[in-house]
C-alpha cells in the first residue's frame, strides 16, 4: 500500500505569485522549488511504473489520474535551488499526488532514503537581549570573509546535509517519521540559466537531474529575490534600510506576516546562494531591523556542530526558523525549523521540540564546470 507523508507550513511567495492560483501559492515557506522537484520526480516515477520506460532529462506531466486525491503534502523542507517554479508545475501540484512513497518493510523508501522516528531537540530559551550586537558581529565576519567574484561561465557549488520530519499517512493511520540525514549537491550558473541537482530526496537517480532553463514550456523565468541568480544579487542595494524595504515590498500579501516573510526571504538567501560580500554583510544588518528576531543559545546544526541561532517564531504555525552560526567565528553553519508550539494539524502529532527541517552547509565554492566538485574536478 502506498503511504503519503502529508506536510504543510507557512505560505511562501514568488514574485510571479499574483499570476498563479491561490492553491499554488499555499506551499511551505521558501520551498516552492522543492515541491516542483519532488512533484516532477514522482511524475516521472509514475510514468516509469506505467509503461516500463525511463526518461532522461526533463520530466513530463503525468496523465489524468481518476483515483481519489490523497492528502496534501506537508513539510518537505529541503533547500530550494535558485530557480523559479514554473506555472505549469504549480498548476499540476493541485492535481497530482506529491510525495507519495513506498516502504519495502525494512525502513527504506523507494527513493533510497532511510526513514526513522521524528527528529527532536530540546527547546532553547529565546531572548531579545544581544540581538543587534550579535547580528552586527555576524555582519562584520561576513564582510571579512570576502566571498569570491563569480565570472561568466562559472558555477556556484553548494553541498549540504539535510533531514526532515513528516507526517506519514498509511490508509487512515498517521504517524510521525523522518527522512535520514543525506547529502545534497547543487550547481548554479552565475546568470541562473544553468544548473544541476543531486539529492536522493528529490530524484532517486544517483546522477541527479538538470535545472537548466528554459523550462518545459520554453520559458526563462526572470531572476528575483525569491529565485536569485548571482548576477541578480550583484545588482541589489547594499544599504540595509533600502534592502529591507525592497524585501518587505516584494513580500506584500504573502506569508503569514510581513515580518516573518521578510525573515524567511533573507534566510533563503543564506542557504543556497553565494551573495557578493557587501550584500552578504548587509543582509544581516537588515535582519537586525525585523521585529521579533531573537537569539537562541546552545543549538546544533544538522551534523551536530554547536552554535548560536538567530531566530524568529511564526506565530501562525508555531514553528521557529533558526539560522545557526558558529559562536566564535560567526560563520553561517546552517538552518533549521523547530516546532515551538503544538500544531493542530494532523491530530496534534507535531509536538513542541519536533525538528521539522534541518540543514548544514558542508561546502560552498566556485567551480569552472557543471557537476565539478571542488578538489575532485568534473
């Protein structure tokens, strides 16, 4: 029997969201692209099961399925590549099952990822004391890091380790489970038109899949704050006040609140992009101006590195988004989402202390070729 992990979290926005149906916009914060990846991977898998063939390259939409709709997907919280979610994929999300999985009875899914019990942690005590000082120190450390300039023809390479907790539905039974910590690799060209992704949670092909544009409909989405290319980031203002005003303006009408959406937008830029040094520093100065930002001591990233978190609680979902930094060097380590208040969704299975999603940056570099790994060549 197929079991469907059902997931849901705060609504996310895209700059093109006003052109899309409401159901398409109500996806997890900062995670539109993951849903697109997961959706298209499952469409391909269904097609393979139906006709015994395996396609390569881009995936094609599944035919109409007359069977009853399964529960909505919830909390697939993996980092999002800097590619806009095409309107067609968004439309399909309302009609095609997303994230349905098979279990072979040995705790391993058909996509090769091991499953286990829910991820949990001790809830740290948040405080507003020291927030400006910490973010100022983080901003100074970012300025001293001197991120490299990415030239035409080069690629941003980001390697991370991530895991997530989800509600698994098996018939009328629901349980809380997790995807094991796994490796994710992504390559993005400076102009944002070429890319590659290897992630077993998205595609069970070890070789990964292309993220190069144009998309299946021949469209090349325009880069923006929520689908940034390196070239786009180089053109943004580095004045913290103007930068934050731009973020708030783009977030109007989206997310559970303007403040939370602004915080999430900045967090997404920290995860899978490589901002120019001046902008990277300015992002933290801008974050210090968002109401409700707190500090949480003694937290750990996905691979167990200790640090301090800059965080904000989403009052609607009860989940706290945390950016984790090394307490001494103030280097960005990763991010996670922790449930702080009991959720009313899924019968209250998601309790305080549940780690909805966690990710740790392992390597961030500039390479000269697609699928080239630093130190290993292409």
